[in-house]
């Protein structure tokens, strides 16, 4: 799968995860507004410094404007360096560069005809209100992009950042290697089935478990899928190479009946990807509430610094309920339309 899947890693966190994929042999293009951040990536093959960028200090808007101005160069870099059929854009939702650029860049690349998945990160609960505002805004944008494939979400509430990075990269790589490594007379998973799983729109989860029974695997899926799973959740694919007594019937019973499943077997560990899941509304509401709780302090601090550009955010904060999703907007016609949607 190494020639079929590649990565565009945006911002610092994106770079940290991208680097692990590059070490596994995947093509990765690192994109950042900060030359200093790019300089920390020692053995990176493909780097792109966004023209005019000097870092975005958690300012999403600045990141978006820089991407708009430099999009031709970014697209040309991707075209010349990344040959894979599917690209995963990796970015943290709580910072400036990755959070601002990630959703818009994904949207623009879909418009260019690319097949795009996303890997993004939620801030830990003890991070700043600004990280939470950014994260909520980032998710408001990315959940509106209808043409994306799988969106994997790492939650910094679940552990130490670098451990989360490596745990995810190990599980995702093991999943991509199923067709070449796991063969069973009882059934195989081919590359097309892996790709179909990853093209499904919505949240996706991938786990790798030594547990030899279904309960351990189900627990791992739930932990990664922001359990309790949404009551009205959708599930499109469950794709797994299973070990021991782990069974697809048990997983489906606990997680939901998918449109289709793909399965194979091995003697060591279970690797399972569930895709086409609903986005984690409960966890996103928690992020929204975290911002709301600090509303007065945030307003006071903003007033003190006269940060006028934050006025929209204050409006966003003044709503008592999380903003309801807009009904499906007509598809924008031009690249300019897509860009202006984000500015
Ligand atoms: N899981 C994980 N989270 C990270 C990592 N690095 C940063 N974060 C989280 O990502 C958010 C900050 O995003 P960054 O990627 O550092 O920011 P950036 O995209 O470079 O944006 P600016 O520096 O603000 O321009 C915070 O919520 C951090 O906790 C990482 O390597 N792994
Ligand atoms: Mg940075």
C-alpha cells in the first residue's frame, strides 16, 4: 500500500506524525508556515515552507490566508512529490497552522480531484481555551466537507502525545499491511478492500490488539471511538484481521451492523478498522462547553487586548447551544468559492 497512500503533514503535530510514517517508508510532504518547525524535521525528504509564513501562533485565520496565497505552489508540490491515489492530510485541530490550513487544504485538494482522508488531533482537557476554540472551529469546518474519506481522530485526553502518535502510526501501518502479510484459507483482505474502507466518509478508528477475545478488541474500538458511541451512529465498514477467538459477529453486535465487512485471520494480533462512523458529537460538545465555561474570562481578555479579529469567535461563544449544522450548502463552483468559504 506504500505507493497507494501518502501523507501531507501540516503544522508541528502533523510533522511529528508524518515523520513516523516516513520512517515506515511512506511518502510524506511536510507543509508549514514556520521554517523553524520544518528545520526540526531532520531526515525529511519533501518539505514545503508556505511563502511568507513565519508561524501562525495559533491564529487560524492567518494560516488560511497564507494557504490561499500559496495554494498554487502547495498544489504543485503535492502533484510532483506525491504519486499515491489517496492522500491523508495530518493536522492538529488546536493550533494555528494545521488547524487553519487542514480543512481548507483538504477541501481544495478534493476539488483538484484528489481522494482525501484526514488525521487530526483533539486538545487535552487541560489545554488553553484558545486551543479549544480553534479545535471547535476546525471541526465545524471539517465536518462540513462532504467529499472526504476516513477521518481518524487522536484525542490528547487519552495519553501522552508522542505515545498517541506512535500507537496510531503502528496501528494504521499494520492495517495497510494486512493484504501483503495476512493470508488465510478462511478469507483474505485485498488492497481494494482496504482502500474502500478508507474512502468511507466520516470518522474512522483503527486498533491493534494482542487480546485473543472479542471483548478486548471491542473495548479498544470503543475507547478510540469516543465511547459511549453516538446512539444513532452509522457504521459503514468493519475490516479486520483477527487472531484467537475474536469474531466479526461479536464486533458487529457491539459496534453496529456495517454496510459490509472484510475479514481475514492471523495467529498474532487483531487489527481492526471501523469506518464511516458518525463524528463524535458528545466529545465535540464537551469542547464547546469548555469554551463556554470560560466565556467571560475569554471576553475580558480579548477586550483588554483589542483583538478585533476575535469578534466572530465571541459571537460563536455567545450562542447558548452548539451551533446547529447548516443544511447542505450547494457545492461551490470554483476554487475561489471554496477559499472564500473559509475566510
Ligand atoms: N498527539 C499530538 N498532539 C500534538 C503534537 N504536537 C502538538 N500537539 C497538539 O496540537 C495542538 C497544537 O498544534 P500544533 O501542531 O503544535 O500547531 P501548528 O499547526 O504548528 O500551529 P501554530 O504553531 O500555532 O502555527 C495542541 O492541541 C497540542 O497539544 C503531537 O506530536 N502529537
Ligand atoms: Mg507550529
